[in-house]
DNA sequence: CATGAATGAGCTTTCATTCAT
DNA sequence: TATGAATGAAAGCTCATTCAT
């Protein structure tokens, strides 16, 4: 699961709105979706409980908003901009982009926590489930498109099982951040570098 | 996260006890740790709420029991018995053992769900966090020991970064099951096969 | 144990607040601190149970409030204002003030009941215990100060054991009200009058 | 409230029975009548909860038994044996007997605590209330009979208000133990000595 | 005699939600 | 826009009690 730093676009809606969202994010990260109660959120936002209902019709609506905030602008291209990849920089850029993504999450452990809460919750809410599935699938697909691009550039051999290789990349990258989140020591740089070099056919 | 089929040893304790545990497992899988209430569990078990307290001193104690049930006998050796690996079967056994693990979880999607709930909950309960960390670390370490064994057998080249390679194996295997759980289509066999062949230095 | 008529100062807080306190006082008097449940209190106050939590953070907080209500403004001077005592009125004023106190409690048997419940409960809650001890000690001390004042006025002989005499006064007065509360017939006026005349050295 | 050391006569009923009563007494002293639950009692007695029902038909029955145990053999004569009082020893014996009673309670603070719990509970249970009233009244009456005896012996003047004096004695003695129980420092010896000397007409 | 197993009633507390203002 | 006041529903938990064994 990866996500770049969250930035809410709705500037016009005023401070209270943002306070609610920020408080909600912080509390969900700390206590989870259900234990983060509206009381706590209102409290942290410095407003009264009913005020939340002015902006969100229900707690569920608020959580939905957070969910979309985190997953909406989540795109493979943001981290691995296909158009910047050339024959010469392919391997090193792939490595760098991946490491950069890992670093971003390392710096925002809260985000990963929230996302994890949503992932588990997705088991109970179909709408989340579908969006989540779609998002992750898209990301895996991004790696596939990238590898195909690499083939066209001639840096990746023809005839390889690109699907499996791209999925391996996605799975590894995703899980490195999960393990980092849990505080399990993983040599993230080395592992990612190896995964890349393998996919590139280096040895 | 991997786990073989759960089997409770305490046969002597009678039916009610098992009903409680089974109901709890099912409901935790479906609704999560907090939303699976004692009322629901009692209901599903066909008993009254206080009856649960005859067997467990609190809801937390019940959840702890489930947690231990799932994580206690979780061992790398169970899936990858080091002593069975030889020079000749190393590569294929590694592949087969991994696929077998994946298949096991594929057949018990409930277990993975519960485990995921516990993983998220671990963020709030240190005891879980520690055990979880220890368990996952142990599993990664298992792969490392296995690769070292492979080196001794001469099937893996000297001078390789075994730590990174073992971690790659662990991360990939773990995340394949996660993705399967979420219903994301991953070519698990192909990916795992590739990961193994990479680590073995095949190409 | 003595206490003047309870009167809550917080007029501004609205009716519900007062209803809660009044209901709580009545039910604690009748059933005791533990058996007076929030359900009963809410019921008697004509509100829902959670409404109580809007005003008090817990049952304990509510009981604490009652406790303070009863003991806070409990002062010896309120019943025996030292500055009003003169050489001429000393004996009769001491008698009158005591009788007045007894009468007050006679007219508010509920208060004494509640106080008794708190006294017993003090054995389990240190905060109550300390305040209670302090309050009663202060009252005994009040009598001592009063007798010293009497010595200065020349109505009480020098060289007497004022401590013992003052404690006798306090103990008698306190226990008369207890016995009255229990419905045990005590000739309160006669007993108190005798106690006073003894302390004054009359015969 | 005064009470000599409790001693159960029912020896024949076996150990369990006594264990139950002892445990109940100890726990009632510590936690009060309601909070001392049958679970706790059974636990402390080293038996199972239903075992209590073999000896007592209900918790109330058990409490009733304790109540009677404490109040049944409560007699003024036990502490102040009228027949031992003579013209010569009257004053000193009265003093000594009272001090002895106080000392007894001082050495058994548990008993006083339990008795206090019952006194408060008496407000809710008429049967207790009546017995309690009767017991206390009897004690006050005992002092009256003693003073009358003193008059006959010629150590107390004729024409005195013996009722008020006897009540004063009873109230003082009773409340001294209460205050001692609460941990309020009272010069018990001095106060009681004064009370006696007053009643005797000494000065 | 005594217990393991179980229950209904009731407890304090928290929650998302509503509504008049 | 925002809040004070209140609520129904449900949570985890404890208790006195029962009953077959």
C-alpha cells in the first residue's frame, strides 16, 4: 500500500472543515476507524459534536471522505512517471523511484496506518473493497506497462513473463512498507535493489 | 502472513467452549475484533452472554486466546522443513513448500482475515505487536537459514547477499496471500516460481 | 453527624441538573450509594440515563458532587457562632444552638441518612474518609475553641480539661442525631441540656 | 455500637459452614453488605458458589444470620454486670467496664465496621431496623437500671434525672467507639471518665 | 455435600444521532 | 454555522440464583 502526502483541495470550505478532517485522520491512525469516535474528533478539532454533522451527514460519510482522500489521487504514474524513463536511466530510475516511494511512507507512518485500517475495514464495506481492489490492481498494472515500455526501449529482453515480474515488483514494494510500518527490520534498499536488478535481467 | 489450518487441542473442555471459540473466530473474521461483540458471539454459540465469562475472564482474554491460537504454533519449519532439503530437491522443494502454504491459506480465507484484524489491532496492543513482530521476523529468518543451508549444499553461490534474498522471498510470499485475500488477481504460482528461481540464481 | 439544610447554589445550570441531584439525593437516602442506580436516578428525574452523563462524567463524579454538597459548607461556626457568645448568654446560647441543630436534622431526616451512607462508604474511598475525618475533627475542635472562649469570658473555670469536655459535647450532640435518625427515643433536650450544664460546671 | 468478640455456637455444622461465615464477615467488613458478593465469599472460603446455598437459602439469609450473630447475644449485662456493683466500687467499676468495652472494640475494628454496615442497611430492611432499635434501646435502659441501682446503693443522689444521665452515658460510650473506628482522635479514657464522674455527681 | 455450567436481570458507560435554538 | 441538551441502542461486565450430577 503506498500513498503520497495527503493534500486536501477543498480550500474554500473553511478551517473547521479541515480541522475535522485532520483530527479524524490523526485519531483514526491512532485508534482505528471504530474507536475514533465523533466525540474525540470534535474534541480534537475544537468544535462541538453536532458541528461535524454540518459537514458530513454521518460518521460513515466522514470516513468515506477520508477513504477517497487517501485513495483517489493514488496513481502509479505519480511515483513512476513512464515518460521520464529512457534506455539509459531505466534501471536506476526504477530503483530511485521505488526508494523514493518507500522514503515517503517512512516519513508518514500515520498514512500507512490509516490505510491499513481501511484495508481491513474494506472486508466489511463493499464500496471500499472494490475501490481498493481497483487501486491495487492498477498499481500492479502500472509496473506491467512500465516493463513493456522497457522492452520497447530494449532494456528488458523479449519473451519474458512480464506479468509475473511486474507483480513481483509490486508485491515486494508494497510489503516492504507494511513491514516497515510494523517496525520489522527489513533491508529495504537492498531488497528493492535486488528486485529491480532481477527484473532487469542483471546479475 | 501465513498460517496453517487452526486446530484446537483442548478437546476435553466440552462443546460450549469450542462453540464460543468457533463463533468468535467466525464473527471476528466477518466484523473485526471490536465489532464482534460478546452478544453476537453468545448468540451464534447458542448460549447466553454471561456463559462466555465462565470460560474467559473478559473479552480481551477471549481475543488473546484467539490470537495465541493463530500465532502460537506458527513456525517456518512447519512449511519449510530444513532437514528435508537436499542438493537435488532444493529448488523444487522450495517452490512446492511455498505453493503449498499459499494453497492452505487459499482454502482458509477466514483465517487470513482474522489475522489481518489482529495485525491492525496490534497497533493498539503492545503484547500483540511484539509477538507479531517476533513471529514475522522469525519467518524471514527461516528463509535466511534455509538459504545458508543451500549454500552449504552448494546450490546457492557463495558471496551472495542472502539477507536481502531471503527477505525478498518472505515479503513476496506474505504479500501474495494478502492480495489473494483481498481478491486481487495475482499469478501466485508464476510469481513465486520466479522469486525462487531468482534466489537460486537460475535464469 | 450534623448538617444544615442543603441548598444548591448553581441556579443557572437549569432544571435537569437540579432534578438529577434531587433524585440522586432522594434515592441515595432510600437505597444507599450503590443500590441507587443511574437508571433509577434518571427515571426519577424524568430523563434518560445518558443524560446524566451530560452533567456528570461518571456515577462516582455524581456521588462526589453530592458528598461535597453535604460536607463542604459544614462548619461549626454556622451552628455555634463564637462571636455571639457573651458572659451572660453563654450557657443558654450553647444550649439553644445545640437544640437548634438537632431540630434541623430532625426536620431533614433524609440528609442524615445520606450522610450515614457516605460515612460507611468512606471506609472504601479514601478521599471521603479524609474529608470526613477532617470535618468531624474540626467540629470537635470548634467546641474546644468555644470552651476556651468561655474561659476567657470567665464563665468556665480555669484548669479544667477542656479537651475532654469539648469532645463530650461533640460526641453527645452527634450521637443524639444518629439515634433520632434510627428512631430510638432519646430525650434529646434533656440530655443536651445536662451535657451543657455539666460542661459549664453547673450542678 | 458495642459488641463483644463473636463466637459461633453451632459447632456441629462442620468446617465449611464456619468458613462461609468467617469469609462473609471479613468481606462484609472490607467491602460492605452488597459489594461482598457470594463469589468473593465462596472464593475466600475455598468452596464453590453453590455450596453456600446448601447452608443458606439466599444471600439475604446469610446476611440475616450474620446480623443475628452480631446482635443476638448483645447484652448490657455482659459489659456492666449489675450484680457486681457495690457502694464502694460503683464509680470505678462503671469506669472500668466502659473502658474495657472500648478496648474490646478497639481490638476488633472489623466487628464495628460490619455493625456499621448493618446499621445503615437497617434503613432498608425493617426486620433489622426493629432489632437494632430494640438492642440499642435495651442498652440505654441498662444504664438506667444501673443508675437506679446506684441510687439504691446510695451512691447517686435521689431526685436526679436518671433517664437523661443514663442516655448521656450510652450516647457517649457508643459514639466514642464510632469515632475511634473512623480514626478520629478522641481522648476516650478522659471523656468516659468525665462522663462517669458527672453522672456520679463528683466534681 | 458440593460442584460445573449456565442464565436473567441489571449495572455503568459509550456511541452515533437528533433537534430546537 | 454551530451548539447545548438529550436519547435509543448497545457495549462489556457482575450478580444472585438454579439445576443436573
